[in-house]
C-alpha cells in the first residue's frame, strides 16, 4: 500500500521510526546513566512469569490489530493489482469513442467505429518513444453453447485482434505457455479463454455454437489461453470469451471494417508500463487531434482503484480496530497501576533510601520498554497470522472475482511494530509518571491512600484545562461543521467541570453522576430531539469510535459512582442464598473499593461489546432491509440480455422457444443505460453527472410492487405516481441513493445528487432534471415526482417510461425482463429453463431470491469477518480480568488466610473471586450491550437512515449473536478467574497469615 | 480493668484435667523448604483448661506462632495428637475443620487482618454469616459486641478510618461475636503502644472472666504474659517451662 488516510506510507514509516528511535533512546539513556535502575526494572519483568505472560498478551494486542489491518490492506492491494495486471497484461490505454470523463469512460457494448482510426493513430504515433504498440480490437457480447456438454453462457465476449500488432502486447500463449499464431489457425478456429472453457467444460478440439444475430455459427477450440483482455475478460468475475484474427471476427460478427477500441501498449513491462500513462495519453490526444475519440487510462485507473479498495478495507479494519486498541491502552495503564500497587512497599523503601521520583519513573519505563519491545514483536507476527486468516476468509467470499494472495509488505510490518511500540511506550510513560507519585510512609506501611472529601489543586487545574479544551473543541466543530471535535468537546466539558468542582468539596458521586448522565443524554437522545437541541454537523465513520469511547467513559463513571445500588441487588441475591452471603459480601466490596481498576476493566469490556453489538445490529437490520420481501419489487426471475441484436417480444420468445409459459404469471421489461453511458443534471445547471437510467414498460409498472418513500405534492398514493409515469413521458421516479443525507455524504463526486429533497423528507416538490445520451447528444427534461423506497434493493436508478427512454437513448446497455411465476413454481429451475431455451438470444436468467441470497451472503460474510476481527478486543478484557484476579490473590493473601481462619470454606473463597470477576464482566458487557442497542436503534430509526435506507420501520435485535458475544465474554471471564480462584482457595492458612 | 502483672510461675496442677479444652501430646512439626528442614515443634505436650487465659512466650523463632496455628487447626502437624474439646482436628475433613473453627474458635492477630473494604460492623458479622446466622440477627449481634468493646459509634467506619487500638478492638469483637470456646491471639498487642496494649489486654481479660472463654495468647512481651493466668515458655520448638504466675 502506498498511502494510508491520504498520507504516504513511506512518510508514516519514517516518522514512526524516528519516534521508535526516541523510545529506544530513552531506554538507552536509562541504561547508560542509571544502570542499576535499568537492571531493577528488567529484573522486575522476570519476577512473575505468569503475570509477565499476561502483560505481554495485553501489550501485544495494539500491534496485532495494526499489523492485521495493514497486512490485510497489503493482501488486497497485491491481489487486486495482480488480477488487474493479469487481465490487462501489456495494454495500458484504450482509445474509444468519446463518451465522458476519464474516470468513467469505457468500451461500450454495441458501439463500434472504423478500423481506419487505428491505422491512422498507429501512423501518427510511429516512432513515439513512450508507446510501443497500437492494436485495433473488435469485441461483441455473444451467447455460446457447448453441444457436447450442453453447457452454455448467454454472454461471453467475442474478440478480434490484429495478429500483426500483437507483438508489443506480449503475444498470445496457451495455458501451458506455448505461443499461438492466430494466422496459422484454420478457418473457424478460436482461442478460448480459460474461464469460458471451464464454464462450458470445453477442451481443445470441441466445436462450440456461437449465436450472432440469433443465427448459430460453429467455431472450433484450437487452444485455451489464460484470461486477459485479449481473450474477452475485461473485468474480474466475467465469463470471459474467445479470440480470433480481426478479419475473421469482423466476418463472424458481421461488422466488416469495424472495431470497438484501440489497445495501446506503453514502452516497458506489464507493471511499469502504467508509469508512462500521462505521457502516453498526451501523445495519443495529440495524435487524435479533433477526432471524436478519447484515451482511457485503463491500467492506471484499475491500479488506482486497487489501491483505493485496499485503503478502504485497511481504514475499516483500523477504525474498527481502534476499539480494541483503546481497550489495550486501558489494559496497559491498568497493568502498571497494579504493578505499582504490588510493589508499593518496596518503592516506598527505595524512595526512603534516596531514590528520586524520576528514577522510579525510569525504573518502570525500563521494565515497560522490555515488555513493549517483545510484545510488539509477537503482536506484529500474530497480526500477520490474523491477516492471513482474514485473507483465507476473503478468498472464499470473493474468490470468483479475485485470487486473494496473502501478502505482507515489510514496510507495513515496520509501521505496525513501530506504532505498537510508540503507543505502548506513551501509555507506559504516563502510567509510570503517575505511579511514581507516592507517599513514602504510606507506601512502606502499605496503607491505602486517604479519601479526601475535597480534591487537590491538581484536579482543579486539569478540570479547568478540560473545560477550556472542551469549549474550544465545541467552537471549532460548530464553526467548521465537523461533528468530530464538537462531540468530543461537549462530552469532555461536563466531565472536566465535575472534576474541577470536586476541589470545592462538592460530593464526587453527585458531580460525576450528573456529568456522565449529561454525556449519555447527548449521545443517546433520539435523532428528532437531538436535532432540536444540538447543531446538525457532518461526521464520518470515525464517529462510530468517538461515540463508543465517550458513552462508555460516561456510563462507566456512572456505574462506578453508583455501583452500591447495583451491587445491593447482588447482595439481595446473597441473602436469598444465605450460605453464599459472606462470599457475595466480599466479592462486592473489593471491586467497589478499587474504583479505578474496576472502572477500567468494566470500560474495556463495555467498549468491545458496544462495538460488537453495534456491528451485529446494523448488520441484522441492513440484511433484513435489503433482502426483505420488497427487495425484488414482487418479481421472481430476472432475465437479462446485453446483446443488441433483435429479439421478438419476450413473451413471444418464451413461447416460440418452448418454455412452459403456464408457469408465467406476468412479465415486464426494464431497459437500462449504465451510469458510464448516460448523463444527468439538475435542470438549468451546466455540469453533467452520472446515473443509471431505466426505461420501463407499462407491464413492468403494472405488475411491480414499487413503494415510493417520498411522494411529490399532488400525488396521494404510490399507485398515482406510477400511473402518472406510465402515461406521461415527462415524469420520472428516482431511487434513494440520489439523495443527500443531512450529515453523511457517500459515493463518487461524479454521481448525480438530486437537489431540493433530502433523506428523511416525507414529501417533496416536483423537481426537473435533464437526461442525455453522450454518444448521440440527445437530451430531454423530465420531472422527478417520487423517490423509490430503498427496500427495493434489486432495482435502482432513475425511471422513465419507454417513450421518454426511446426519445433519448438509441439502445440500452442491457435489457432485463422480469418474470412473476405462478405459485408453486421452482424459480431456480424455471430460470435455468429460460436461460437454456433462450440461449440463441443471449438471455441470462436467474432466480431473484437466489441472487439476493448470494449478494447477502457476501456482504454478511464481510460483516462477520469484521465482527470476528473486532472480537479480538475481547482478549484484552479477558486478559485484564486475568491480571486483576491473579493480582488480587497475591494482594489479599493475608486476608484470605484470615477468612479461612474465621470459617470461610475453600469453596466460599473461590466463589468470592468468581462472583467478583463475573460481576465486573456483567457490568461491562451489560453496559456495552445496552449502549450499543440504544445507539444502533437511534441510528437505524434516524431520519438520515430512514430516509436513505428505509430502515427502522421495525428495529431488529440480533439476540442470538449478542447472546453469543455475551456468553463468550462471561465464559472467558469465568475461566480467567477460575485459576486464581482455585489458587486462592488452596492457600495454606498459616502461610497466608504469615505473608507480608 | 487494670491488669496485675505476676512475676513468679508455679507448676500446672493436674486437677485441671477434669475440664481440659486443649490437649496436645507429642506434637511435632517440621518446615521443609526443599533445601532445608527446619524443626519448628519438637514433641510438645500441653493441656489447657476451659476458661483459662494462657500466654505462650519465648524468643523469636521458638515456635510459639506455629504451636498456636497447629493447636487451632490452621496448620497441620507431622506427629502427635491434638484434641480440642475432645475432637481430633486432624481426623476432620477440611470443610468439617473449617466449620468447627467457625463455631468454636475466634482469632485475634497482630496486624488485625480486617478486611479493608468492609466496615467495622461488617467485619464483625462475617463469622456469624459464615456460620449461617440470618443477616439481620448477625448484624444485631455484631453491633452488641462492638458496643461491648466500646466501638458502637465506629460501627460504620472502615478500618482505615480507625486507630490501631480501635482496629484491634474490632478484631477482638470479631473473634468473640460467635461466642467461641477458645480465642487464639497472636501477638495481639504487637502493633500497639503500651497504653493501648494495656487497654486491649484488660478488655480481653474482662471478656475471659465474664464469658469464661479460653484465651491462648502468643506474645513475646513479659508484661502481657504477666496479665494471663499461666505462662508457657518455649525454646527451640519445645516447652521449657509451664506455670501460673505466682
């Protein structure tokens, strides 16, 4: 990967290496200046191997997550780029009839131009140092059948290339690497692409039937070659095609003297050829002059998209991984607080005999660096392992399109390792400074710090700083229309104010409870109320993390300061089971007495569970939304046809081909022009944008169930909208993706946005837009009178009636015939029958239910993968429980001895530890679950989402998935507590009483 | 009540045998550290009568705390027998021994060993709850005993908010709350100044006489030993003298 969040990876690496060097420098400085301090720190790391192992596990998590995210990006980047280069080989640019901006322009099915253009271009570019090859290419989609196997493909690409121009494009080779001479092939012989051969189960020597203008033509398989643009594979996942000499292809396809595009090869190899794209495009444009053709940077564009795609995934994994990283930072802090508590008396002694506070900090830093360097190394290695597992899962999900090759780039590992070390070091430095501030006498005697009614000046200073920072962030956010700083500010301000007011003796419980409830209210208020009380600002994916951290912080504060109420319930339970009351009493008392460590552990669980519940809930609701009954608009089968040659009316074609039409209840036709072949703009504006445009016939309108989300004034029902559209070619309906949300902007900048109506609106004024065909230059104005409900997920774009469509577009990119079947029909089998019987017309028929299932399976697979990745954070919480439980046994050894002496059974001591761990886990998991559910409910029922997605009519809770997370967290928490609990129970009483 | 130090010891009278609550015969205990075997008790014979207040004294490392731990069943012995109110603790299961301890014994330690996270009354009521006494009754009794030791006003304070003497009084209250037959006290005044130590000992003495409970007090302080009925002196894991104060 070259960039991350828009910053070059090389720069990130250099900056992190400098920071890493500083961390090492600090360690080296301690070693050189205070060797004894350094040794004391290092020896501490070796004192308790079990505890050290837990610490290393906790510290490595951040590095693991960063390494896994970056390596996943590397894997995707490499895999997509490899696929792109395999397909394009030496082809760097295409020359096509001018049809729009460079970002969208492409080869268009059915659009051809004279071969002479290629000859002229080649002549003009002769001797150009940048370009080493120009080749005319003809491509047409055709249906194909293997009579031997009876397997067919309704749309493969027939390709004709000029054998004389093939040299600079690397020639043509079969899958075993043997050169193929196209001119030497006999008449009617073709070279079949690998994917097409597999789909047809065809081998060399087979005779295949190709349908051109509905007429069958036999071709013979002379060789099978790897998939590439030369064998008809233009994009990953397509069916591919076959190639033959250009003149024979022109004869077969009945397009003499015509080509579809000109392939251009830059000087250099497959990968480095793209580097000369800018120079090549300049040369091509000069050569083309005023001719109506344009150069398409096909390879550079694909490579950029690969980079962008990899970046998107890396960002998703990194942002979602932030929850685990945050929990990991809390764990590091907690570990050092516990280490300090354990060593308090010896630290007090060290201070008493002359060790300075700074030296205590250095001792902890030395110890921390030792943990840090080792754990980051393990984390980076395990992160690569996790990324490779992710790659395996992705391979199963998208293997049809891309061959996912697990790849780890050394630079990503350096970045992950350095970043892990630096983040951990910073946390260790802060916690070391904090633990060094101890009272020598109290430390030596191991007396707890006194609880003051009135907080010290430090609280006042930090509180005021927090209030100022919070107010500043709010102002910046409101001024720049950014939710991120505003929401942090409005959360920070009340919490800081509470801290400051403690200085004046106000009760901490009241202050923190009020402050945290305010923060929770801000985040959890329903959208409608929120918009009335607070400014509406723009935010992105990062808000997911910010909301989680702020709400969890506030909720944890509220829990900790009011835990007596919650724990009295546990006490009641203890009274019911009076035999266990003593165990419950001690189990409840200890965590309440250590608010800091208990709060941190609760927050860790809460953060992770919050993120998991949010993801699972959004996943469940979106899956339900897009795969619900309305997804296919009431149709059962979609029969799509790309070929432009004539075909009888669909019902007639079905009947004539012998399809059992008694199974057909209704049919409808939708002709579609893809976004790259169409133009659209708001009436009266200049800039053309892109959008899919559909022409629908009367039958389609009559038999579809197409709910309208936003109706224009004057139309009192969905039926009125569609009836008007059927009759009037001046009207249109558009889908919800064209709407602008109040805060979230999605999609490419060239995508059309309908002005004058927003997601969340319920009515609209009719809006005029202009649509056009860039090839013919014909345009037309239509009036949008409704916005389609996004629950209809299988049909999208702008809809006009046939008359309006025909006035603008010469031909569609594809035509889809929708079929409603009679009850009891096996749609999958019937779709197969339609596909087989209409093979001559190149009709690809699929059951819509099956298509929805397939699409849902891929998206759900990705979401589950991400949830699994996020669940890694649970390890942090579990490790924290383990650290606390182990530490508690050591810390309370003498008290355990006393409890045993006064009559606690072994089981009671063990139960006390287990109840304590369970209670902390339940509080963390419970608060995370509740926060996650409330926020996701607010999100799914907000105007923003109901408007653009149609969600939330019913809010669905994935109880099964949540129960699984909760169950895993509780079981793991119990398991982590079980070992120390057993250890505590088996402590010899006399030894424990002697323990100091 | 002021304590009266006694300087001279007299032999134990066999007449006490009729009301013996602690009987130890040939008790041996060795600590094995893996590299080193340290004999802590080497054939200890001892009897203590019901209602007696006995001091076990001797220099550091002589085995007095080990003897207290072994007698009270907190630690195991290698050889010999120990009968508490006629019950051989070594023959009981861990659970039965624990229950026996909860019912029949109370403990006072030098460093109080109170649970820092519980209030004074919660600390005191713990042995009752362990013994299955209903929470309401346990709380009532705990408050009564706290009143007995003069701490009713401090019932809802945590140990960190109490002075050393007050903490030890809470410990004594906790030891007495289940009305045990025997109270074991290991250096109960070791962490207190002399005035507070006197007050604590006076309290224990008073409770001993009022309730006729047996007190076994380990101490290295002759003044404390002098306040007991009888002093057992130990050296190198053996009893070297056993007698009442003259």
